[in-house]
């Protein structure tokens, strides 16, 4: 069947808002094992409606992640898609789950950890949940996997990635946080955004689709495909230029109000990225102050 497991990160945008008790911000200030156990209990006992993960997540990043299955099929594989989640662990996208709010992104209101060491411990606890997998299980008999992770999620899953490197023979990591022996890593390259389109948030999944387009049919890695990729990147990559227009506080506040109305679960960091993607300039500290004053009214 030439199976290709594909692992992607979840998104903060959901099809429905999470219940208050399934938001990481509501966990009491206790040590990490206690918070993880409490989180697991809430997941087991929630009365919230469950939705397949492929329908739960929203946004351009997730749309592009789902499209990876088509790109993999075109490259001669039978894809199996999995979502890596700070709230649920690693699961097939067909798995049902309630809406929730949890992330490994630090300084986020629903962050489950304040440092990469804590996020790794949290991930280890998540893997004890019913229905979760680890990366070696995902790779399985195929011995291969395409793993697409942001830096915070790769840091949380570092032990899992090491185990994958020991058990699988053909692994590509798009994005990630650091090189791992036994895994071919393709770091995020903002210089490709002009060619691939979209925002920086969806860059990794767009790069993954392009990697599949450069593959030799039915093979995830081989020397000729690597050469094709390297040549394409050398010819295509363009430095990012941040030529943004300064704007007034009034414009920033109006943008925040509009976006929070449209995307109520969007984080401040995500809104700042969207704001800058529109070509407008705002220093991070200034945006944070305006955001807090706006949503706190």
C-alpha cells in the first residue's frame, strides 16, 4: 500500500468554542503531574459534544494540512493523517474529541507549560490518554513518516522524535526545533513564503506539500529528490522584507475588535501576525497594551 503517515500540529481555531473547563487557563496552579491528571479527568468526563478532529480545527493552516493527503497521493503514497495536540496528544484526524483550548506556545493564556522542559513532561503525560499514539506507533511497519511541526511542538515532542529516529528508516521533519540524527530535517524557510504564498503560520505545511511535489514517486527521501529540492530552494528563496506602514492606535484597536468578533479564540500573538501580514506596523509591546485595553473593556 506504500503508506505514508503524516503528522501535523493542531490549530487554535476551532469549529465551536470550548467549555470553560476545557481551557487550560482554568487549571489550578499545581505541579505539572497534578494539572495533567486533572486535564485527563476533564477530558474523560466532559459532556461536551465530540467532533472528528478533521472537522474540529479551522483556518488556513488546517486547510493546508488536510490538503497534504492529496499531495501525498499524487506522490504515490497512501496517506494517513494525524494531529499533534497540546490538549489531546497524537491522534488520527478521524478521532472524535471535544473542543478545547491548550497550546505549547509560551505566554499564551492557554499555554500548558512555561518552558520547553515542562512541555516535554506534559507531552509524556498526554501519551497516557486513551486513544493517543506515539510517533514510532504512527510510523509502524511502513518505517516512514512525514512530520510537520512548529518549534514549540517539536520541543515538546523531542523524546518522541528521538524514539522515531531509532525505529524508522525514512523520516522527514519539516520545521522542527533542532536537527536529530536519523531524521532528515527541513527547517522552516521564510524566504519561500513569496513562492508558496500564505502566512508564516501555514508555511511549514506549504513546504511539506512542496517537498512531496519534489519527491521521486513512492519514495519520501532519496539523493536525486534532495538535489531537486536544494536546487529549487536556491533558485526560489527570497529574503523577507518588512516594509510596513505605521498606523494610529485607533486603526489597531479597530482591527483587534473586528478580528476578535470574527475569530473569538484567536490569541494576541496570532492577531499581531495577521495585522503585520496586512502590511501594517505595530511594535509588539504596543500591540499587547492595546489588545489588553480593548478586550478588557
